C-alpha cells in the first residue's frame, strides 16, 4: 500500500486539505505525521492533529503518528487513553526509544504500533513475545534521511528486512516527493540514498520488492506524478511521457505490455508486430540512448513494426527508427517494466 506525509508544524491550509483529498482519490491509503520535531512549537499540535485525524476518517485513510511520551503529553493525550486518539482518527503510533517493550506490547493489543526498523534487536523481539505483543499489529518503520549521503544502503536494507519479515513484522519505508520538499535542507526524504532525487513512483516500486508499505516522505507530489501513481495503483500500469522526434511517434503511443520473455537491452511491446501498420519508411539512423522509443522499419523485414523502449545504450541501426525518447524524469520507470508489465507511452504534449 501507499501513503503520504503531512506535517503539523503549520496550519492545515485549504491547499493541504485539497491535497489530502486528491491523494485519497488517487488511491493512497495512509497518512504519516509527527508529534516530536524539536524546532516546532507543540502548542497547536492537539488542534492540528484533531483536524488531521478527522480528515483521515472522512477520506478513509489510516493515520500513523510518530510520537514520544513527552510530546504526547504536551499535546494533551496519553498512552493510558489511546481511545481518545482513536476517536479523532489516529490508527497507529510510531514509538521512539524511550518507550518500553512492555508498554509497546500492551498498546499493540489496541492499535497498530510501529517500531524503528533500524534499531529492533533479538532482545526486543524476545521481550515483545514474552509480553504477549500482538504481532499482527506490529510494524517496522524505517526512517527517512533529510541529509544527503546519510540514507540507507540498499543491501543493508534488504538484509534487515529479511530478518524483520521472518520475525513477523509488517515493513515500511519512505521515498522522496517531487514537490514541497521538506526543509530546512529540501533534499528529499528517502529511506535509501540511491532514491534521493529519483522519480517517486520508480523509487516506490523498487521498495515494494521487500517492503509492505511505502510512504512519500516529503509533503507533496506534482499533478503529473500523482497521475502516474493513480495509473499504477488502479490499473497496475506504468505511465511514461515521451518527447517526439518524428511524426511516426503516432505508431507507438498508447497502451503496451512487455513481453514475458524479458529482454536484457530493451522493453519489447508484446502486441506491436501484430498490428496492421502501413510500411514503416526508414528514417536517418541515430544512436539509441537510454529511454529511446523505437519502431523497426521495413528494412527489418518481418520485424517491421516492432516497438521498443531502450534500457541500455545501443548503437544506431538503419533498420530501427528512433521516433522519440522517454523524458529524463520518467526514465527510472523503464527499469521497473518487468516481464508482463503493462505500460503506456504518452506524448509529453498530452501531459497535463
């Protein structure tokens, strides 16, 4: 599932409320927020959390709140009365290191509880089991990392997740947004360093290989990326925007499915060669860069009409017409087009 972040260091503006509604319509199902950011003033937190919780309930969204015991008290709530949090729409709490495993186990009997995925140990696991924690409600949430070069290594992340999964945890990670990046650094909020600056959907699909829940760390997604998430969530289809080089682009735009026998160098449209097409006249040969969109011309004989998206740089070929190229922002999505994956090639002029 996919979720997104809303921060409480400022009032919930009309724009923010509209964003929440849009994300719910797109198909996102959870909100993450925090109650313990040191530089923020907590006096307004109860009001803002209550307002956010009611919005979450209105749009049927889960609401996970990152808290410490002290911050919860300052906001006017307590662990002894989590029913008050549930009443305003809070569905889960992400705990910090000051909260005991005994208390975590007790709270897990009432609501979803998230722990810091990076710091969970074998001792924690044993103590939680001895305290009769409800592991169906326990989640392991990774951090996001605002400072460049400090986010996690992918190999370490995968290894940690293998152990967490075997231990019974639901696993969560963050990917960056592409609008309204979080200050003061404005460098994105990814869990993995290699995702910093990457297309949010490409990063999210990469995490889904071994992650159950993926949240946007930053406060915003552009309308274009929101549409791409919607297409993926609702239709299991990747939407790629293509810059046109030639009018022959009309032959390649639209819906495609990658062949089941996945090629190393290119994405091959499974149905392209079976379409009735006019003779594809050869164009001047040009180098096939990553993201190039091609159609085989008449010189390729029975392969005429084959449509490909290039995954790794290839030389020019007089039998292959390069008619467009996937825009730079969307190119990371090409690597997520695996065997049988549906995708759409859409002209960048239609990008609204």
